[in-house]
């Protein structure tokens, strides 16, 4: 299994200058790869593996490329072909795509060391040191340990728009070292949960737990103030650049606050339950609708589902995405569909009389669809009375942030 850990980095001014110099060389290598791809005989290139054989000639013709680590230089060439493959896949899916363009300094702010040329040292406390070949030592805030069973396959160092530095470790853990998922036939149905993703409540589970959404009002008020200040600066001036970084820092703070919140909720879910069922949402289509677009973007549902799936592998939990269409309209008791406007927050079935919270009804439908996705041996219809307790447990966003998980 492959995943990554990200850490803040604090290089000295000298090391930061050297990092920027190396990233600049890698940007030129990326652009030169593009040039050769368009102008050199396809028999000599056409793949990252073939293109790597041209790097010794590069160093003879352009000594600048000898200043950076050779493995990192190969990784930059590979990066070009990965982007190229990404465009090809989008084209195969019917999307209109252009072609890769040369990267400007603002568009290329990272580099990756692969396989060698790096060493993580002094990891006994909350601080650690990363050594990079031809650059030196970089202090990092080691806020979470890398598991002993994980191998560091690559290291990416990036300068973000705020001017801060971050280091990501690409980790790989052998499947044999991961917790084994229990067989589907042995799972406890009572320890499975359906999760409805919402806006008023961030999640509503089929067993009656609701988690509030984060209140980002103060953050957005600050963002608007900083953006107004930026609009009064002359573009290209030093003051404009300083204020641009302030705006970027507020945006980064909002993203990090949402990500931290999602980490805590998803960790709780995979630790608490044997199986978690969640809606397979068309996030892109929902954001294109005219109403509530910003609220839906803030919830970052796709990021939430991605975190849930990768953590399920780490903790040995089953996570299944189910069809989202109709979970709100369909009655969890009898299956009759009833249209409800967004402002109607209660489900009241005209057919069987079943009444409950709108999101609770959706969560129970997600649970029932999850059972059917797991195949034979699971109940296709879960009794509503066992899926929803009489009391709803509401968890505030403040509690999640302060304790670090819902179960703490």
C-alpha cells in the first residue's frame, strides 16, 4: 500500500536559497524534456525509461544539470510523462484537453528525490532532520511518526504560495504488515454504519450520531479583509507581494483546518466500525449547480472519502461506496420515494408513516445499500428500528477539534 505523510519544514535562508536554485534547475529539466519530446525522434524517447538514457548527454551539453541529484533529475523526467499520461486518460474519457506547456517559475515549485539521496535523522522528539544530497540538512516538525513497517520510497519538498516549505514522504507498507480485514461473512452487522454527508451536519450516521460542520465564519471574514487590502495594492510592488502572501496564508489556514477536521472524523470511523458505507457523490456535478456551491466546496467530500478509503487499509476496515441517488427521497422503512425540498429537514413517509430526521433516513438507506454491495450473507433489508436509536447523539465540531477524535 502506498500513502504519504506531510510535514512542515524550516530550512535556513542559505538552504532555502539552495532549494530554490535546485527547483529552478528541475524546472528547466522539465521544460527541456517537453522540448525533446516534441522535436526528437520518437524511437529515442517516448517513455520516461528511454528518456533517462539521455540525461548523461544533457550533463555534457549543459553542466547546470550536474548540480542536482541524478535520481531527482530522473524523477523530474518521469513527472513529465506522468502528466502526459494524465492528459491521455482525460482524453479517453471524452474530455477536451490541450497539450502540456512549459512551466513558469510560479508553476513549478517542487522537486522529488526517489529511491536515494535522502536520509531522515534525529526522529526521537517532535523535531527531526532531513538530509538531501547536494543540499544539506533541513529541520522539520515531526508531529507524527512514520510507522516502523513503512519504507520511505521518495521525498518531495515543496514551496507553497505562502512562502512556507513542506516535505512529503512517499511511504509504502507491505500488505502483510497491514491489519487483516475480517472476512465479509464474519463481520458484525451491528458494528457497521451508513454515513450521510451533509452541510448542516457534516456527517449523520445510521446509528444516530451527528457531527456538526466547522464554523468558518471568522476565517472567511478575515479572508475578505485581506483580499480588500490586496485590491488596493499596486500589482507587482513589494507591498502587493507581501499582502498576496497574507491572503495565501488565510486560504491555507482554511484548507488545513478542514483537512485536520476530516482526518479526525475518518480516523474515528475506521477505528470504531468494522464496515463503513458512504455515498459515492458526483462532487463535480454538485459544485456546478448554482446554489450552495461554496458550502459544498468547503465540505471537501471527495477528499473526505479518499481519506476514509486509505485509512480503512491501515486499520483493517471495510469501506464501501454506494449509489447516492435517491437516498434522501427513499423511505428507509418501506422504500417509497417522496420528493423533499432542501429546506425540509424531516422525513415523513405518506405510505407507512415512518418519521425521522431527513439525514438519518438517508444514512439508513446508505447502510442498507452497503449491505447489498457486500454480497450474499448480508441482510438486504435492515430493520429501521435496529438501524436508528431513539436518541440522537450530537457531537460539536469544537469537541472534535479539541479531543482529536470523536471517541476521545
